[in-house]
């Protein structure tokens, strides 16, 4: 069973994959005693994206590392130090209508400040980003990982974030924002802001890898060569553990997968880490087994599922509100984020507590990514007679295909729906729905 964050033709993405690299994330808990408080700023930054070219000016969400515990309520002071409006967008944080971008919070003007409160009711891997209104701007934007730990300890020795991002870079180092023609710009990818890196682990250690596709338009496949990769969570929600097919994970833009890897190789060995962007597979780093004594005499037994976050065990599909949504190509109701207004008709309205079943049809000539705000959904089986054993908030749909998803409308408020084709020049489009 492969990661279904992107139901794409894996013959392209998985062919030739044999490895992947992992950049260490220095986990320093941002929360102090009591309610965690932190400052985040939309500001200017730079990255080394192209060999032999100058540093590439970019924009980024700046501040301390975002690691907290389930149950924390984080108070964020957000400042826009850019010369354009900025929107703080959290992917995967359900049920906070007051923090919903565009629907509840208009873009923050240059020099503006605002307070944001995030009650973290779910543990998992999430994403904070500025790219919702980033199409066609002067610079592309970096994303930030948000990690919310379970209330009890996980059975792992290490916990690492792997944030993958895609870029289009000219020969002079200029990085292009999505939503426009990239021309002859070179596609490149980074993991944790670097084009190559390595991570070290001891024999018989168990490593938790939080894979995040923080890219704008590219579906990726990533693989750690010669290691069994066990999927534990999808899009921030615990799953029934299962092995990744051929050890590879496929992630749509915005998608996240938590996986456990048991390092059973001998000391002094190494494994490459491959990343495939739909055009080619290439190594981006390696996992090195340290020349040190083993962490323990033998590998740990198979891990139990991660603690549930309290999402419903069952969905009543028979009495569900059924909605057809067409994605890709010009479709009525879909607008650029800059033109968004809740005076437009919603895609649908649902009563609180009711199950909603969405039929998502991609009418574009390329894969299109669907992202649901406010709630996580189940991916349904073809006959609507069951669902996959995981929750998602992001799904890539192949051209001409229809996928059906269902969720329980638990959280009252106005929530966004995003749609974007997997083409650098394609516009990001939004609609909204209401739970009443």
C-alpha cells in the first residue's frame, strides 16, 4: 500500500527510486511554562538554490522552531515585514474558525501586526505557510513545519522533520514565485533548506521521520534505500500502520507523512535517499549508520499505532450530504485568493454533525491537488462501501478521474477549499463552505 496523498501514476514517480536523505531538525521546544507564546514574521530571506549562482532572495515565515504538545494553546504575534500583504495559513489545524485565512482573516497589510491563537487539540505534523496569496508575487515563500507531540512518549529514539520544497531558479539566482510562466528557469528542490545533507543514526535505533511536501506545485516521491518504511500517520492524523510500497512515499504539495524506520544496518554503512519530482530521481542526501555501539541489542518490536486524536470512528454515508465539485480548468465558483469574498456563494452548507460526501472530478489535463480546510476526510473506496484506514486533508487527483471523500462536519464556521494544478504556471484557486 503506497502513500495515497497523491493517487498518481507511480510508474513515473517510483521508477528508479532507491534512496533518500534526511536533514536533522534541532528540536528546541518553543513552549515555556504555561501558555506558549511566540513571534512570527513574514520577512525577507535567501537560500543557496543553484550551484554557481548567487544566493536566491526569497520570503519566509521567520521565528523559533514550532514544536509543542497536544493540548497547548499557542499565542502567536504575527508581523508582516514585507512590502506586500501576507496571509498566515496553517495546513492541517482543524476547527479554529477565527484563524481561518481569508474567510476570517484578511491579508495583513505591510507593516501590520495581529494576534493569532491556536488551540492544538490534535497531535501530528502540520505546516505553516505564506503561499496562499503568493501567486505572481516578486518572490516565492518558504514554509515552516509545525510539530505537535503526543501527550505520551512515542516509541522512537529520534524525531526528525524533512521539509521538501520546490523552486524555479534563473541563472542569476532569481527564484520565481508560482502562478507565472517559469520560462527557462531551472527546477530544483531543497530538504530543510539545503540541496544536500545527511543524518546519522546508530544500529537498532528507531527514527521517526516527518516527511512534508512544502512545495508549491510538485508531487514528489521520496525513498530511503534498503530500509523498511512504516507509515504511522497521514496529514497529521494517526493511521493504521502499514509498510510503504517499495519503501517509497508519494506526497502532493502540502501533504505530510509520519514514518518509522528501524536502523538495522551495520555500523559504518550508509543508505542514499532519493527524491523523484516526476522528471527524474536523484539523491538528495544519505542516512549514515554511526561507527558506535548499537543503541540496543536488537531492533524494537513493531510499533503500536499512534494515539488517536478523537476523530469519529464511523461515518454515516447513507444520510450524507452529497456534493459534486469539479476541479481544474475554468470552473464556476473558483476564484484566485486575492479576489476571495464570503459574499460569493459557498460551495455547500452543512449542518454541524452531518457527514459530507464530496465527489471530486479533475477536468484538467494534469493532476490537480485538492486541499480541505477545517476538517480531515476519509478517502472512500470506489463503491462508497468503505474507506481507507487513514485521514487526509490533501489529495492529488489524476486527469479525468473522480475521487470521493467524506468527513463529519464537526466544526462550525466558514472554511476554505483549495485547488491547484501541478503546473508551475497554474493559478491557485479557492472556494469556501459553511458548517452551521
